[in-house]
C-alpha cells in the first residue's frame, strides 16, 4: 500500500500541492481527478522521485518510500518518453531488461502484450509510424512490461479508442486482482466512476473529496423528482422544501430531511395521483463540479 501524507510542493512562491494525503491500498484502483493545474502530475512525479517534495512524506508498505521501491514501480508519465525511430519490440524488451528481466523473457513479454493490444503485426515497426492512439498503447505496455509492484499512470486512457480502453481495463484488473495498487489520472469522469475502487478529487492543489463512488455520490446534494397526474405548481408554495425546477406535472425539489419525503408524498396524494417520487442521486461528475467550484 502507498500512503501519501501531508505532501506539499512549492515552485518559488507558488504553492502547487498543499498538504495532500491519500492512500492507494493493495489491489485497489484509485482514480485521480482534477482540472488542469490541480496538482495531479506534480504529485505523481513526487511519488516517482522525479520531483522532491517541499514537505510531507510517502510510505510504501508502512516504510518510507525509497529509490529501490520506486525501481519496481511502473510509471507512465504525462510526457511520453519512448524513442520514435526505434523498433517497438526492441525498445519494449530493452525497458524490461532494465528492470532485470532476461532478454528472451523480455521479448516474449513484449510480443505477448503487443498481441493483446492488437499490435503484433507492427512489432518490428518504428514507433513514429504508428497512429497517436497506437503509440499510446505502446506507452501503456512500456509501463507494465516489468510486472511492477505498483502502477502510476498519468492519463493512460487519453487517445484510446473504445476497444483499446476495454483492453486496458482488463489489463489493470489483472494487476489489481494480483494485489498490485494502481493510481491513474483521468479527465474521463464516467470511466473513473465505473472503474475505480476509490476516487480522489483535487482542486487548487488540495484534496477536496475522497471516497468510493457511492460515498462521493451520497456526499452531494440529493434531490427528488415528483411526477403527478396534474400540475404541480403548488410545490412552489411549500416553505419546507426548495423547488429547483417545476414544469407541468413534474417538479425537481430539494428536501431538508428524509422525513420530508413522506411529507411531500402525502401532500401530493392529497392533491391527486402520484406517478413517481424518486431520489436523484448525483453522479461523480456532478460531485466534481460541486466540490471544485
């Protein structure tokens, strides 16, 4: 498990990361979400030792994170670092060898992963001959080929088509099933909500929300939709609720307490038939917009 505690980074007088704390437990997929400049990439670079922290600590399996620990991590940086004019399979095998994998096994792993991402027939091609989406697939393979103890991926789904996203999801699930913690950043909130065991939302260098998708949704503003058999304009006159939107026989309202749900239902039935009274739980995207304002 990776533990980040009170992590801070300043660039001159600018505070880029402000006392950030979170955990990536073994076998968990944790999504890092935030706008441009929120601090996601800076934090990942500090975890990998590319940047030094101004203060705070990082712990791996209960001990201070070391350079030796980091050598066993798989990292996909924001800036892609492969060699455009080199053979794809050769550079993937070389990267695996840097992590202590024998050359024959390194080549076997490279061919296996290229096949999984539908790139087997391009193995001997130069990287620059691939489309940007396929280059992204190779970058992902480079991060996982050494079978790392942890994965840290900066925008791994960027530029991938739906089939490649599915392949990537299967691959990440294999790592988490083996107990490997995975931290990745993404702007695709629907994908993060669907995949992640835990979601960390950043804004202006601080953690503004942290939890699983259900916890985050329940932490937001929950509203109700009332659909009646007749016009529901009367909800505007009720001083114990907030009418968010009223149109014909449908109203979206915000209630002060759970008890007001029964109160609203009773009032609506007194005035006619009720077709629906449903709880509207916000999505992670709704929560994101709410906490990053």
